[in-house]
């Protein structure tokens, strides 16, 4: 009886997650539109000058992180390599073994470190090339 209830509860909860996400997205979109409408009404009613309107209406630029794929690639690659090393040490992968999780975490941590070092090196190169372009342009 309890196992049947647990199965039904699991199915219900797993189906409710996307429904809640969709409803939350719709509600946030409606609230955003309402705020924009109120802001426009305020601007029209109070005769706000153009510079202030730009500050109020303009959305800040989202800072895109172009290294996301590099980061995840390094994390997953080194995690997989660590699992492979664990497999050759133990000759079977037993997820209940704590050593397996240690190797996996160690590999993923090394992947994050490698990703960080690559990002730092690439960012330095970009900054150096930008400064040389600015110096060349100012001459």
C-alpha cells in the first residue's frame, strides 16, 4: 500500500515541476509587462526628459560568459577520466563505494582548475590584443 502511494506521489511530483515552471514564467512575464506599462505611464504623465527616459527604460547588457562550454567540457572530461582510472584500479564501478565518488569529485575539481587556467590565459591574450589595438589606433 505504501509503495503504491510512493509511486503515485513520485509521478505527481515529477509532473508538477514543469507545470509550476511554466506557470511561474507566465506570471513573471505578465508582471514585467505591467511594470513596463506603469513606467511608460509615469514617463508620459511627468514629462521626463530624454536622458532620464533612456536610463529608466534601457535594460542593462547581460554579461555573456563565453567560456561555459569550455568549463563544462573540462569538468566532464576530467570526471570521465577519473572514473576510468577508478575502473582500472577496481576493475568494476560500484557507485556505492565512497572511493568512486572521491575519484569523481577529484577529477571534476581538476577539470575546473584546468578550465580556470585556460580561461585566465585566454582572457589575458584578449586584453593584450585589445590594448595593442587601442595603442595602434591612437597613433
